[in-house]
């Protein structure tokens, strides 16, 4: 992760940003939050939807705290000024889109993209191409 940042920095041509969705902290001792447990139970009960259920959802519950710690460490160790992480709430699509839009606007303001400019010679060739195409 940090290597790609290092490689991009010298040229200052691009800013790299990483986005990750994140589920809220667990409300109790389960991986499946209070909001997710009813959905999982419904998937199991509905034969048309129980294929969506994964037994690993239940089995992995015991590791929730470890996963959260590792996730936090990964963000802390890989987010830099050159390539920051932006954590998006997985349960709020509107706000996630707002964050992404805000970041994109900030980056575009920083890099100030411009239409390409042409040398006099290139402009002459463009003008000739326009004349050729218009005369066909």
C-alpha cells in the first residue's frame, strides 16, 4: 500500500485515496449486530433466501473484536497524507456518497485539471484536419 504512494508522490500527478466501508461497532458480544441478526434469521427461515446465509457468519462472531482491532491497525498504518483512507458507513448510502463526492471535489480542486494546450504546430495540424474533414 505505501509503495504505491511512494511511487506516485514524486510526479505529483495523482493523489491516491482509499475508501472502505465499515459496519458500526457491535452493540453486544456478537459479530452479527442487533440489526443483522434478524436478517440472518429471516434468510434461514425463508427457503428462497437461505442460500444467502453463510454459516461462517455465526462461526466468525467470536473473532469480531480481533477483526476490529486488525482493521483499525491496518487503517492507522496505511493511511498517509499522500494516500488517505476514508471510512464510509456501510449503513448510510447517502452519507457515503457525500463523503466520496467531497473527497473527489477536494482532489480536483488540488490538482486543478486543465484542458490540454497545443503548440502552434499542433494547432496547425488540427486546423488542417478540420478542413480536410469538412471538405469531404
